């Protein structure tokens, strides 16, 4: 148990070991462990973010689906309404047209009637004239009688 | 027992003698053949066994950890790598907990002291006669008298070893005290505290004792514990061989605790002393 040069030797050896440990052992191990810790943390964070994004996307999809459904319902309702309007319009137009045709036909008919009557009147006056001619057998002043007759036929 | 012709006292003395290589009083260098010759060498002597075992164990520590450091990557560690990294984590936690300064040297210092001391203390668990007797057999091959072949297996039972480490720590304490606080700050801490400047000699005495007690207590605590443990193993080895296990087994199991505890205490105190050296405010 003598104190001797061993003391110095051990101090030098200790210093060398500490230096080696500080230079070649501690930094790479600690750096690797810190890097691993960071990558695990990042991974967990990314997973968390992915989860959130997934939830967000799901919600978006649901919202989109719901709004699309609403839109579709609106479109169908609009189409129904429009169809009804169109049918109503068509009905109105058709009845109007029918009325017009009716009125037109009536007017034509009236005209025909008037025309036929006038024709008839003319024929009647000629017939009367012939009849009178044959009754009287005498030349009548045709011109005078014609005026008279046309007066007559007008009053008819 | 090593040999029937030995007395108990000679056996114990033989086990407590280092293998000493040094300068004889007449000037030539050589191995001491007995305790008296070793003592006569004085300071100019080396304990070859202490130096050898501590170097081999320190190199083993550096080899294992450098291996782990080379394989350290961002991928999941496995087996041995995991074990090394858990030790690193443990040391790192301790340093972060106790050391408040900024110094990249403290954590490797703590790791080196911790593992090196554990390995050296663990040599105590090797049965006390194995390596010394092996050395004697090897010595006998070279024609050396077995009584002159000494081998002390546990480096930490040599005060040269423990004081060697604690002196290294002491130098670091002085260096960082001066570096962090300035020479004036460090001297002020030694002389102006705790009683103010009019009691300067008393302050210097108290603080000086306080400062010197750090390396001395570090070295003596480790040395004392390991020396006592080794002594008890040697005493147990004096018993008849068929009864030895009944005492050496419980003591060895208990000694595992001491091995780890002493290394841990040494490391913790090193961290605390380094922290004190870095503290600017008292």
C-alpha cells in the first residue's frame, strides 16, 4: 500500500480514457439517440396530423354529399315546378288558340251566311223581275225597276 | 489456501501485496521480491498489477462502448446496443439532474468513472485465489519462486488507483473553478466566505479543508469499501474449502450491491463537484 508512481500512471490513464470517451463514444451515441427520439416524435406528430386530415376529409366529403343531395332535391323540385308551369302555359295557349279558331270560324261562317243571303237576295230579285216580267208581259223600264228592286232587296 | 506451508498471516499479506516494479535503493530497476523491498523503493515504483488490470478493464469499457457508438443509428436498437444506450440514458439523466452548467466534458467524465469503477470493483467477485495462483504457476514456468510472485487483482483496493482518479477530478475542479469564476473569483470564494473579509485566515482554512476533502473523501471512500470487501473475501478463503461457500456466496451477493453503489456514489459526487466548480454565485 505504498503511494508511488502508480498514482501518476493512473491519473494519466484516467485522463486518456475520459478524453477518448468524450471524443469517440459520448457524442455519436447521444446524437444517434437524440436523432431517434426526434424521428419518433416526428412520426407520432405526422400520424396525429394524418388522423386529423383524415377526419377533416371525411367531414368535407359528408358536407359535400349533403349539399349535393340538397342541390339534387332542389333541381328536381325546380324541374317539377317548371313542368307544371309549362303544362299550364300550354293549356292556356291551346285554349286561347281554340277560342281564336272558333271565333275565326264563326266570322267566316257569318260572312258565308251574309254572302249566301246576298246571293239569294240577288237571285230573288232577278226571279221577281222575271216573274213580274212574265206577269206583266210588258216592257218595263228596267232601269227604274232595278233601282226600285235594289231598294227592295236592301230592305229585305 | 494457496499452500499448506503458509501461515494465515503470510497468506493474507501475500494477497495484499502488489506486484511492484521499481528502482531499488542501489539504483537498478526490477521487481520487488517481498513487501520490504517494495517499501524501500519509495516513490519510484509502479504497481504493475494495478496498472495492468485497470488498463485492460478501461480498454474493455472503451472497446464495448466504441463498438456501440459505431453502430449507433436512428433505427431501433437491439440487445447489446440497447443495454449500452440505457446506460448512456441513465448517466445523461444524472448529469442533467445535478449539473447545471454548460460543459460537454462532464457527461463523458461521469460515464467513464462509473463504468470503469464498476468493472474494476467487479474484479472483487473473481474468487480471490484464481488469478494470483495462476500468476504463480506462470511465474513458476519462468523459474520464479511462487512466494515472490504477487498479484492484487482489484485495482480499486490500491490507493494509488483511487487517488489517481480523485487527483484527476481535483485538477478538473481547480481548472474549471478558475476558468468559470476567474482566478479572483475562485480565490474570493476560498477567502471571503463564510465569515467576511476580516476573518480571512479562518475562511481560508475552512474552505481549504472543504476543497481538499473532496478528492480525499472520494478516494478513501472507494478504497476503504473495496479494501474491506476484499479483506473479507481473503479471510473467508482461510476457512476449510468445504465451508467457504456458505460465507463467500452471501458476501459476494451483498458485494454486488457495494460494487454498483460505490461506482454510483463516485460518479454522483464527481458530477456534484463539477457543478460546484461551475457555479458562479455562492
